[in-house]
């Protein structure tokens, strides 16, 4: 006899800003999920929720009106802690947008509250679900590059006016600090950083990080809110060439080291002796946020192997961001707490 389909999970979104509106769009159409509602005291300014009756001014009002099994916290970073504690109190599983919290102390309080209730939880490091980075990592771990020499990331672009509570290190570089650790499959051991404040805001708007993974591979990251064009690139250099993921377009290219020799010495000198073929892979381009929410839904539904970014990994990114800020402030290399 076939089993009846499980009841859909009731999902909510807290915050209908730039990020929350996309979570709401996807959750209203995700199989296995029933949209329970959204919370934003400023209302639904982007028209993200189809049924206006499902927009609530506070979490309390939402929870009075309906049952919620899982929620996405898409609030300004400083609001993650109170929202996560309130959801944990109400027994609601949660996906918390990155960075997990504004500080590692706050992240630890969130982890503790969720752990005590035994709830499912994940962190929204959505780059992990970008097809180009997923394919890069798979190829890297399969040994395509041989020995890895360097992981380098670049995340630069204009300032998004709405972010006021944290600087570029916690807001954006947490993506890179998570990506570097994840693609190379080793924790970050040390960081040495420089920051700059160019636009008169209280927090930094540019950071350069050089560091080393526990596997001894060096890495390098540049992140800013000062560049007029947007770049999101992860480059891994190894024995056999280089893989480059561009996450804005979800492109992955392999630049192979050359195997042929030539006697055309002047051209060789200009191009470098080991330039070989370049291959841009054809990738299935699923929307990363949808893949992330599918994984979270599966986790809440009871799949312990759902490929979510864990709270411990979210905490590691925040701790590494703090080490970056400490390094920049003190002008020295900082060991990252394990
Ligand atoms: N994963 C990513 O790539 C990515 C991208 C952008 C932002 N983010 C993260 O998403 C979060 C939200 O960022 P954003 O850019 O959407 O911000 P935003 O300012 O555009 O939106 C935040 C929304 O939350 C609402 N809000 C504030 N306090 C609230 C409360 N207590 N309850 C309910 N709603 C409240 C505001 O009215 C606003 O509409 C941040 O943590 C940010 O770091 C992640």
C-alpha cells in the first residue's frame, strides 16, 4: 500500500527586504511547503507575498494566527539574535541569513538556544549553492588540479545603501571566508588583513585578507563596497592549471597548463610557458536560493544528510571575520580559534 504524502511544512519569512522577498517568492512555490506568512513591520514593500493577509507586523501576531514549522530569518544582521531566540522559544526550525550573527558571542547564544530545543537549523551562505562553485569544489576534491597552490576570491562592487549595522568584513567577506574553507576542505588557520574606510561610514568598506589553511594552502581575499562594477570570483590554482568560478553568471572555466612545447619563443615569453586549453563547462543553472531552501526543507522534514550549511560552519565564518578585524586593527597575523 502506498503511504499518504506527508503534510506540507508550514514556512514563514521574517523580513521582506532585499533578501526576504526572494525567500518569500520561492517558499510560496516550493513543493512540500505551505506558505504560512511573513513578518515585516514596514509591510510588503516589494509586493513579495501574493496574499496580503499573510503579512504580519510582528512574529507574535504571526504565531497567534497560525502554526509555523520552519522560518527564514532575513533581517538586518543585528536582529538575528532576538529573532532566533524567539523562534527557538516557539519551537520553530530556522534558516538564518548569513552572517549567522553580528558577533561570535551572539552566534553561540543562537546555537545554544537551538540546541536546547533540538531544532533543525541552517545558515544562508547561498554561494555554496551556486552551480559554478559546487562544480568547482567537486572537480577540486576529485583531484582535477593535482596539488592546490592557492585559493583566491574577489567580491567587489558598489555599496548597497541599506546595510548599516555591519561592515564589509561581516556582511560580505563572511561569504569568502566560508567559500575558501569549503572548497579547499580545510579550516582557516591564520589571517593577516588590511581594511580601509573610504565612504565615511562607521564600519570598514574594503578588506584585503591573506591567510593560510590548516592544510597549509595559502589563500587571498579582496572584498569591497567601493568598486563601480560587480565581481564575484573564486580562483583555485594548482599543479595542472586553474579553475575559475564566476558566481554572478554561474560560469566555471578550467585553464589547463600547456602540455605542448613550441619553438615560437617570443610568443611563449609573452603568454607564459604553460598556457594550455581553456574549457568553459556547461552547467545546469538552478537558482542557488531555491537549492538552499530545498536543502533546508529536507532537513526540517527529517533528512539528516540534507546538504545545508550548518550552524557550526556559520559560527566559523563569524569567528574568522572577527580574526580578520583583529588582524587589521592590530597590524599582525592572527590565529583563528578552531
Ligand atoms: N545570502 C546572501 O547573499 C545575502 C544577500 C543580501 C543580504 N543577506 C542577509 O540577509 C539579511 C537581510 O538583508 P537585506 O539586504 O534583505 O536587508 P533589508 O534591509 O533589505 O531588509 C531587512 C527587512 O527586515 C525588516 N525588519 C527589520 N526589523 C525587523 C523585525 N524585527 N521583524 C521583522 N522584520 C524586520 C525591515 O523592515 C526590512 O524590510 C542580512 O543578514 C544580510 O546579511 C544575505
